[in-house]
C-alpha cells in the first residue's frame, strides 16, 4: 500500500501525520478490493491503530472494510534482516484460490 502518498523516506523518519489511513479506508469502501497487502509494518500500524510490535506478518485475522488484509515483509534492501518468504507464499496461495479468473 501507499498510505503516505505525500511524503517519502524511511518509515522510521516519517511523522504520523504523513500517513492517511482515512483516505485508504474510503478507497476500500469505494473500490471494494478482495485483498490488501501492506509491505510496511509502520503503514499497517498507522492504519490499524496497533503498534508494530503487535503485528505479525501474514494474513490478518480481521479484515479491513471487508477486504482480506495481509502484512508482508518489505522487499527493500534495507529490510533484508527482516525478510521472510513464507508470508509472500501464503499470499500467492490465497490469491490463486480467490482469483476471479479461476
């Protein structure tokens, strides 16, 4: 997701005001996607109102506005120490079984 559209930089350097959770939630209501994936725990934290330490990678138990929600490890080279392939593979499996082309 791109929840901080008007700012750039490392997640840790962005102020909370940089994130636009309401804007994202309104788009979810308007477009009603089947799934949404965050590649930033910070962005997910700002949208969900949960600290990053309490967020686990993978599919989240509660949807967001009826949209299946995923938090995935960042693919940024700066996040290499935190990367895990498992959540990405779980998303691929979910997508394959929920794709509208199947």
